[in-house]
C-alpha cells in the first residue's frame, strides 16, 4: 500500500476547528445520537410543523437544525464555538453543521438549509449510494486495495466502502474540488476509524490524482442548479460534469 499523504487543505485554524468537530462527533456518539437525514423538501415540512420553539434535544440541534438555548446545552455550545460553527440568534444559537448516521457510522455535514455555494450535503442519495456500494463489494468480487472516491463530499461513500473490506483496510483516496468538503471528510475519517489509511486531495476530478486504483466510486453532481452549489451543479446540462471526467492512463 502506498504511504498515506497528509491532507492538502489543512492549516492551523482548520486543524483546531476539525479537532473540535471530532470531539463533538464523539460526544454525540457517546450520547447514542442517531439521525437519518431526509430530503430537503421533507425537512422543510417537518421544521414548519415543529414551529419556532427551541430544540428540545440533540436531534433537534444537529438533525433538524433547530435553534437552541445555549445555556441549556452548554457543552454543545462550547464545542460548536471552538469549531467556529456556532451561530448566535439573539438569545438562541444554531449549529452550522449537522450530523447524520449511517449504520454505526456518524458523519458531519452542512446545516440545513444548504444554500451556500460550498455546502457539503448528506441526504437520501447518500443512503442509496451506500446500498449500491455494499451490493457491489459483497458480490464475491476481489477486495480492492486502493479506493478513490471522486467528488467525495463528506467522504461517506469511500469511508463506508473501506469499512466493508474484511481484510486489511484498503488505502482510501478522497477527492473533491470543495475545500470545506475535504475538511469535513477529514473529520469523518477520524470519527469512523479511517484516518490512518486515507489521503485527501483537492482536485478537479482526477487532475491532481496520481497512482493506480482498482475501484473508483462517485456520486457526482448531476443537476442544473441556479446557485451553482458544488454538491448539486453538474453544469449547463446537469450531466456535463460526468461527461468531462478525464481518463488517465495511470488510473487502472
């Protein structure tokens, strides 16, 4: 297995923020936090039904992105502040991140609504992607030794794929053009035991990726998004991004 490289998008501030998010994720895991993320449309209906009352629990804060009383959830407010993800709204506060669970895994991603151009999305597509990955890797095929997750977002696909390999963990390469996605992916690697075998690469598709791989997975943007948000926008025709994926002789 090739030596694991350090992530290319880390600096001291990012490292501190990432460490705080890792601590927050571990805190949620200790509290048996569990949340299955629904579609944005369903989320909007649920939030409208809940009204403007402050979040009553951790699921409200980190799943439904409700405002909460920082005095009531002092530990949470402190960790969010350390991570740079605490949003103050008068006497209330709101988390700038969400946490979703997939089996025994937990993943940090952007809070609802994901309006910012660099939002990092996790949703129903992620669960479907995981089911496809599981079916592929448990179908009697040889276990891959190097997996590339192209346009990785939270890193959920690659991290989940690597966790399904019963032999030694494969080398995992998480690739995205979005720096925030790679920061969150680094946190998710730490939370899910994939930190030591993962390389994170800031790259437009495969342009900065070197070496060979025997499995490449991707759940790429495939919509036409007026706001051109990285996780949704596939170009002028929606599928343009998929069509221009480069073929490199160095990628098996």
